[in-house]
C-alpha cells in the first residue's frame, strides 16, 4: 500500500457491521491516520479516549486485520484521492446548512 499513499487521501475501513474513515498524513517518516473515535494508536500517547487524533497507520491497519481475523469477516479498504479541480467548482455560497 505504501507506494500508493499520498498525504490528504481519504482512507476507509469497512466490515459487515462497522466502519472507520480518516485522512492519510505523514509525521516525519511513518504514515499516519487522522480520524475521530476511540484512540488506539495515538501519536500523542493518549489512548483509550474518544478524540480527534493522529494515529500510526501501520498499527491501525494491524488492528483492523486482527478484528476481521477474530470475527472471520471480510475487510474492505478504500483509498481515495480527492480531485481538487473538481471540488473547486463548489462554492461555499452554494452549500445549504440546516440549523
């Protein structure tokens, strides 16, 4: 997977009854996963809390592999590049917000 990774990509993990999505980043050398939820591999060292944080991507992948191995589930991993040219056609004034 490493040759395909780029900062800013969206990465999603999905199994039958659960999923998780975040953004790929890189802190010095290791690839990281910025997301919200239960922190298991938080680079700040504070695990166990629900938060927004940056986690070690390799450790996060291993967690998902262990989870699907225990449950005998299929894991779908989706890696998406956002096309900024296509996104730029949306202007903030065009978005509607429910209050």
